[in-house]
C-alpha cells in the first residue's frame, strides 16, 4: 500500500514536471491581443524562448479576426491553404511545433496590415 502511494506520488510529480515545462504565451500582450500590429513588439521583446509544445493564446473579439496556421509562403503572401483549420473562438490555444510556426488572420486585408505572426520554437 505504501509502495503504491509512493508510486502514485512519483507519477504526479512526473506529470507536474511535464506540465510546467510547457509555457503559455498570450499573443500581443502589450498591444491588445491578436489584432492589427500584433506582431509589433511581440514576440521580439525579451524573455521569450519558445519551445515545441508551448502554447500560443490568441485573444480577440470573435467575429473580428480568426487564426490559421500557414506555411512560410502563406505567411509572406497572406494566403491559407484550402481546407486549413480556421480557429475563430476569440480565445484560441495553439501548440507550437518545433521550428518555424506561421499564423495569419484570413479576414480580407488583415494579414496585409499586420495580423500575422511567425515564431520559432526549439
Ligand atoms: Cu483579422
């Protein structure tokens, strides 16, 4: 019984280590969330070292923006692949993958005017 409790405790400790090793970042925290100019001052301000499995939280008024993960070309050209998943809740949590991660808003002209983001996760 004591062994089982100890095992459970170690399991819980192991889980909490896994949980705390991933970080959540609210996009554009200094500029009002996921909106025009969201990428200004973010994520380049100090203290951010993104890792794979970290979560980006995109906050905005639902119906005013959306979030779509795109390729580098999609980021540059402000185009999303056909059938790409569209996040639109206004509080979208998206996990980073290792390497470059690109996101845009697909509302007309929004990406062109800065509602786009690229971050690199190690
Ligand atoms: Cu938008």
